[in-house]
C-alpha cells in the first residue's frame, strides 16, 4: 500500500492517539508508588486497546478471504491494519511498562517486536520498490509470468542462432522445447496464439562459427543463469562488428532477448523483496494472537 495524501487523516489521528496515550502513561507511571503494572486498571486499559489494534490484522485477513463481504472496502481495512498496527506498538509497551516480565511475556514481546518490525519493513519497501521498478524495468511483467517468459526467451535465442548456424546438439533442451511446441500447434491448427518460428538453416552459414561460439560460451549461459541474478548482459559490440549484414536482425534480436532476460531477473528480485516479508509477518501474526490468548487466560486465572 502506498502512503498517499488520503492517509493524512489516518496519520494525524494515530499520532494524536499515541500522544494522548503517552501523556496518560506518564501520569500513571509517575503517580504509581510501585511503578506501572500490566495488572493495574490503567495497564489493563492499555493492554485491551493494544490487543484490539492487533486484532485488526485478523479482520483484514478475513476481509481478503471473503471478498463478497460488504463490510467496508479492502482499501479501508488495509488503512486500519497499517495505522492501528502502528498504534498498537506504544499501547503494548505502555501495558508492559517497558519490561519483559516472565518467560511467557518475554516470548510475547519478542514475537510482537518481530511482527511489528516486519510490518514496518513491508510498509517501507512498498513505498520504494514500485518506484524503483518503474525506473529500472520499462518492460514490467506480472510476477506469475516471469518464469514462463524467461523460459521462452531461452528458446527464442536458440531459434535466432539456429536460423544462421543450423541445429546445435549442445542445445538439446531448447530443441526439445521447440519440438513440444510444434506438437501442441499441430493439435490446434489455426490457433491465433501460435508463434511463427524461424526455420533452422539447412547448413551453417559461412563464418557462422563466430555466432555459434558466442552463443554457446556467452549468451546461452547468461540466459540459463540462476533466478534473481540480473548479471551483466553480454556485450554484442564485437559480434555486431564481425557479423555480415544478413545476420544483423538475429544479432539485434539476441541483444534484445538478453536485455529482456535481465529485466525479468531484476523484476523477480524486486518482487521477492516486495513480498518475501509476508512469509514471516503473516504466520507470526497469528502465532502472536495465540500467545496473546494464552497470556489473557493466564492473567485471568492465576
């Protein structure tokens, strides 16, 4: 979620609530002979308010799961989740009196800190990563399509090279992919989605060893590199200088393919930074609520 101008009222309201709570805590802490305690009525009030703020995460998850619910918009629930989640931090600290207590409350505070920090990190990267992606990746692609497009680029590169050099035994995987594609096309004749492929050369063109070696030594390893590693694309300057004029189109297309592959890898890495924090934040949030329930039960019965 981007923090735009429509978050101003939420930010102001959250800040005012935090200031009021801090003032109340200061009066309470300084007027209590034995120091603040979570079991006192002010401490309980802070705890109840902080827990209510944390429960907003559960309601947000339920709202996402049941999209047909007409209980406010998803955007509003997200704002509640962000700003009430931030407000929960000082409220819980005031409830605990800035102390850890026993083993259960220590684990509770540690998990609360992890959930809070991961949420703040996620909010921060959502402000930065989309802008970085817009600047660095002109050809933006949905994350679900990146792996498929990366595999397609590998085949496309072989197609361009084979149109000059003929079939290359070293690229058996690319040949198998093209053969599979041809079988699918035969089952769906006339399908508008079919791609018209270049025909491999019957025999290697004169001097094509230069292109063949550059493809096998540089282009193919680059396209087969590990995911999330943009790397430096191959330098085509020397190949363009040595290649005859009739190769110019395949060579230019190979350079485009390598650049597209680099951009896909950049996107994959940025998407990883943008969403990986949820792998920690979401499950630990539910685990935190379980510990909170145990904490409440223990506080009421012992």
